[in-house]
């Protein structure tokens, strides 16, 4: 039985807490605003400010010196002038190298995301339907590669796929000639899928583990085959996990640099490598900044459109 009945007033707050509330109210802040202020400050300092700096550099031109780009603001005879150059952005659309790099990056990231989904969905479903005593062990095996260095994992893949690597040595036992895998797009796909597979499995598992088993039993009682049950119940209900997993794989894969550099060949053109070459090899900071800003737009705009379409569908369903 509770000490306080329904009619009794709530217990008084501590004086220290009341003092904190009065101090926040004095500066025009509430508890809710204070909670939001910490992540907002973090986002501003570590994302918006660097993004603004990079965007400003993209509107300059290359020059020899420190820094290796022209200033945005100049002061001549007491007059402050703002000089903006759009040549870097125009070059991205007129130079075939950048257009090919963007298209190749989107193609490789999209194909890798589809392969990761086809592999990760059955694994996430199996983990979600596994007994409780096995579920944590299986999840630990999925997360286990994160405990090792990213570079070590990529180098390990090169050891498997090179000409005298483990795979070709195993094939040689059966008289099969060596297969060329390194320095190809195939090796890049393998590296991206292997590296980002946990990012697909974890959101799918989080969604599938919440699936109500009574729905599957009701579908079976009504005579639906397992394939029909999967297509009509499991797959639609797991759509949020599919979208989250695909975003977590596609977004970093489109700007990947390490995997194409170590596993891909000269013909493997991705925007991450172009960005590296512009920044370090050509010392063209303005062009590299423009490439980075354009890549951000290519990634963020489709995600915003997809999110808006999802919100519209949800609002329509709620209206019904």
C-alpha cells in the first residue's frame, strides 16, 4: 500500500533542485532546453563549423603559399571585399573525371548495399529467432570484428584473395588454376560487404526481434505458406530496419577510400580516392573541398527526400 493516497499532495522537491530551477529561469533556460543544448552544441562545434569552413574553402582558388588558397575577405584601402569563386563547382560538372567518379561510387555503394542486405537479412532473422541462450552469443560474433583494427581486417582480406593467398592455395589442391581477385572491383565489393555487414545486421535484428510471433501463427492457421507469410507480414514490418541498415551501409560506402586503395585496381574509380588525390597529391584544397561538399549533397538530399516520403506515407496511414 502506498504511503501517499491519491488526494495527498506530492512530496516537496529538494531545495537544491529548486535553486537550480531558479538559476536556469534567471538566464532564460528551462530543463528541456538544457538537455537539448548539449547535443546541439556538439553538432555545432564538430559538424556545422567544420562544414562552414570547408564550404568557404571551396569558394576560393588554389594559390601557392600558406594556406594554399586565396582569402575570401580582402582589405584594400579600408574596403573589405568578399570574393567568391564558383569555378570549382563548375569543374565538377564539366570534367568527366569527377562525373565518372561520382557515378562509379554510387554504383559500387549501391551494389554493395544490396549484397549486404541479401546476406544480412537471413542472418538477422536467424539471430532474432534463435533461443535466448544463443542470441547473445550470435550477436557477439557479429560485433567481434569491431574489436580488431579496420586496416588489419582489410589486409587480412588481401592475404586471402591475392594470387598465392589462402583461397587460391585451397583451389590448387583440386587442380583449379589461380583466380585473379585482387586489384578488381570484385575485391572491393568483398571488402565493403565484409566490413559493413554488422551495420546491416544490427538494425535488422533490432526490428525483427520485436516482431510479434502471434502474427506468424495466425497467418499459418489461415493456411498461408511460409513464403506468403514472409512476403505479406515479416518483410513489410521489417521495412524500417531495412531502410536503416541500407543507410548505414550506403552512406559510408559511397565515400570509402581505404578499401578501394588496398583491394581495388587502377580502374576502380571512387570519389574518396579522387578527394585524396586532390588534397594531398595536387594540393588543391579548394577543389577537394568542392568535391567533399558535392559528395555530401549527393548523399544527404536523397536521404531527406526518402525521409519525407516515409513521413507522408505514415501520415496517410494514420489518417485512414
